[in-house]
């Protein structure tokens, strides 16, 4: 099965088995075949006035929600019946309700099969690890987590939970509880810290990147071999990088040609032998 028909996109380039598309995601999605995508992993603009190059991240809230519902309607159409949609989104102290307003609006389209908390920084006792978004003033706490909503069409999609499992602390539980191996489900709290960077250039001048482990874990959890993975807000291609490392094919869409070019470069570099 091909990733997508060339006629459906305004501008397209290859990246090995992948397709990288420059264009408006709603327009591109409308041209893709139904029931064709295994996994969607994406982090859309959060509507909190981040500084993208080609997108103004400051819509009226009602307009933003309508726009996202239209996009998610198309995502449901292109997903396979047993597909998974991992939606990474966060609010802000000025718009704390936004992720919850959106997920309620998506209820007629999807089952909320899992709600995962992505922990970016955590303090245990007197120690801390990871990176948080600092917040000034005395009213609010530092922002140290985001949401990953796992949406499916039915709510009954089987997952490969042990693909991202963790070893037992108490090894006696392995035999005592009849486990076949020293792994158990990671649960719905994922600690994935950012790597330390010293400049915006190390994040490819993109304001909304996420670590490659995030889409990697989502793809592994879904459990389909050689999946077709879609990111309608591809940015600099991290989701496609994860798909490539998992032996899958990626379809990425972004409105900014400079980000699409960076994604193509990252995929080529990652695929090249050392």
C-alpha cells in the first residue's frame, strides 16, 4: 500500500519509504484514503501564542476548537478501525481549560481509551530531574507535564503493553503472579525528559518539539509491525524519525517548507550508516 496519492498534496518530497508534505493539513488529509493509517502521533499548535515561522498560534478559542475538530474528523476517517491516535497537547496558565475543552469536543468522534501524563520534570525528596517550563510570579507552579490522549475509534484496540514495559522491582512477583517475563505495564505516567540544549538552533528553531522517545513509545505501544504512521503537524519530523527507527513508514504534513526540509535532512541522516 502506498503512503498517499501524489495528487492529494500541494507539494511533496520523498524520504526513503516516507512522504513529507508541505501544505495545509486539512486540505492534505481530505485527499488521503480512508482506513489507511495505523498510528497517528501529533502535537498540534496549543493556541498559546508560540512563535512558529508560518503559523499564527493565537486564534479565538472557539475558532481553534472548531478547526481542531475538523482536523480530527479527517484523522478518524483515515485511521484504520483498529488504529490509534496519540494526541499530545497542553494548556497554559492563561488557557488552562483548553485541552479538556478539546477532548470533550472529540467525544462524538473517538473513545478516550487511555489518558497518559507526560512528565517532563519531577522532584523526589530533595532531588529533581528533567526540565520544566519556568513560570514567574507567585500564583502558579512551574509547568512540568503535558497530556497524551490515546484515542481510538472503538475503545477496544489491543495494545502491546510490554513493548514499553519495565522490570519488576520485586522479582518474586514474576513467578508468584504468573508473568512470562520480567516486565510489567509501564502505566499511564511517562517520564520523558528533554535533552539539555543551549540554544534554539539545537531545537531546529521550532518552539514545540518533543523528545523522539515520546512517539517511539506510542508506536511501540500500539504494536503493529511496520506501521504507517501519520503526523499532520510534523514540524521537524520527530514522529517520522520514530517511525523509521521502528521499521515503519511515515507520512508527515507541515505548512512550513523550512521545517519539512529539516525533517527530510533528519530522516536522511538517521538512515545513513555511521
